[in-house]
C-alpha cells in the first residue's frame, strides 16, 4: 500500500508538470494566426523545471499577494471542517485565476497604455479614478491583516500573556517592534531602490519557495489519504447549502418590546466562498498587466506569459492544497481542536501531533505568506491609486511609491491599534467590505471591456476563450458582491 501511494503521488506530480508545461501551448495556438507561429508553438523550446522557474516572474509576484495569512487560515479551517470535500473549489478557482491572469498579461502587452490609462482615454478619467481609489482603499484597509499575519508567525514562540493584564508587556513591546521595524525596512527599501521590479521578483520567488518547502514538509508528516483527496475533486456543496445561494437572515424574536432571541444570519456556503475568494483574486489578476509591462514583455512573449500565468497559479493552488490537505488529514473529525481564529492557532495544533518541528515549519510558511502579501498588497494599492488619478503606474515613479508608503502606514497604524487594545477594527472591516462591493465588480467589468475592444485585431486580438473567462468572472464577482451586500446590511442594521 505505501508503494501504491508513492506511485500515485509520482504520477499526479508528473501529470501536473505536464499540464503546466503544455497547456499554455494549447492556449497559444488559439492566439496566433500564421503557420509559422503555429510551428513555433508546436515545437516548444526544451526547458527544464528550473529554467522555467527562472523564466517566470509576474505571476509569482501575483501569487505571493494571494498567498497571505487569510488564505492560509481559510485553507486550514476548510480542511479542518470539511476534510477533502472542498478540493474542487480550489481547482475551479485556480483555473479561473489562470484565465484572468493570462488575459491581464495579454492586455498589458497589446494595449498602448496601462489599463487605467486606457480606461481614462476611452471612457473618461472618472472611470479610472473610481477603479484606482477603490482598489487602494481595499488594499489599505486590509493591509493590517498582513501585519498581524507576520505576528502570527512568531506568536507560538513568544510567552503567553494573561489577557486580563494591563499595560505594555515585554511580549507586546516585541510585537510592536516587529511591526514598526518591518514597515520601516520596507519603506527604506522603496525609497532606496531606483529599480524595484527585479529585487521584488527575486524576493517573492524566495518567499514562495520557502512556503512550498515548509508546507510540503508538514504534508509529508500528515500522510493524507490520496483516494479521499481525489474524491474531493467531485463538486459537492456543504450540507444545507444547495437551496440557499445567499445568506439567510432571521429577524429577532420579540415578546412585546423585549428581545427574546437576537437576529441572526446563517450562511451554509461560507466555506465555499472563503476558499474561492482567497484563491481567485480579481485585484491580483488586474495588477498582472502592470507587472508584465514592467518586465518589458512584448507580443513575442505571449507564450512566455501563458507559461508564467500557469506556473504562478499552479504554485498558488499547490500551496493552498497542501495546507488544506494537511488540516484535513490531522484535524478533521477531532473533537479536541479549539477554535482556529488565526494561522498561529493552526500552528499550535500541529505541535502535539508532530512535535515542535511541525510548528516551526508551519510558522515559516506563515511568515513567508504574510511578508510577501505585506509588500505586494501595498504596492498594488499605491500603484493603482497613482495610475487611476493620472500620476503614473510605474512602481519606480515617485507617486506610486508615495501611495505605497501611505498604504503601509495605514496598515501599520491599524495593526498597532489592534495589538494595543485587543479589539477588532469592525468599522474599518465593514468599510473595506463596502469597497469590495464597488471595486471588484468594476475591475472585472473593466477587464472584460478592454478584452472586447474592436481595435484589437490580428496578433493583438484577445482569443474567445479568455473573453469567456472574463465574462464568467464578471458574473461570479457580481454574485459575490450581492452576497457581501446582504452581510453588510445585517451588520449595519440588524446585528446587536
């Protein structure tokens, strides 16, 4: 039986490599018109795995922002709660992400200006302003989570303090120093480097590699059930979710003027939505076009862009899968697992099972995920705000750096407040959720709009399959926005 498991792992690994290696060739044939291009695609250059890893770049940066503490916690909780059953959601989200990143990379190559430049020129500056401002506010509001994610990586190794104690403890001072120090280091680097793309690409590759090694080591110790893992590719919904696509709100029970039972909201689709939303990032896909422009890609790099998108999302999906499967193998069905409120809680649960080495490895992965998201999330917000209001969309320019620093400072300030008070910034989270209702559909619609431009002909034409993916993405993002509206309504007007 162990030999069979090893054979299955090896077979799945080789199939996965083949899919990543040759699937872009299939898409590439749909993007080229001449026989010479067809022959060039049909006879791909021989590459080893390491050379492919060196060639990719923009998609790895995008994957690094998606692989943050939120996605790590979400994958862990879903594995704990539902075992292997939600693997299909991860697979579907990864396919959608590949399509949208490939579309964004193509738009970055074939359009004369950046996406916000094109929106401003074709539809008016106000459209670009809404897009840029919305994305900046989303990035800035959620930046505090990346700060706290870094702290989650070191939290299991710090002495546990008494929650009822007052004043600043030594542990609190250490956490404060980590937050402030890390932000200052990044700000100094932003100001000091004249050309940021190459150092960031190398750093993100290092962080993603560290994540893969750390989470793969834990996966090996967990010894998952391969047959159940494969069964998880069959789409099923959580119990009770088939008949309720949207959150259900139950009004408060009253006895005269007395509230007998408060209003409550039930949402059986939460695990599916959480898994999908932490993998399929429309904001990350939108920013992909800026990265390929910064890397200097042209029409000659279209096939390379497809390989880049496929490899980047394959890494994203693989890391998320390793986290979810590890939790499914060791935590699912156990009654002694407490509430998983943070990634640090997940790390602590591994220690009794596999020893402190598992906790160290998991925390290394948490740190790599939080730090990579920490930097790139702020970059996305700063660049998009600057480009949206017409001040430039190149991260090496002055205003994108200024707004990136602003996003970092907002995230640091909120994280310090949360650590000092122990309170969640509820109003800020609600505001950020409101921004997603406006901003994310705007990004998806903008990408579909630019993909269907009538002046993109010949080599610059967007293939129908990518247009179809963009249309599906618009429908999905609007569906998620409606769900978020229901949640916001409950929080603002019905929750006590």
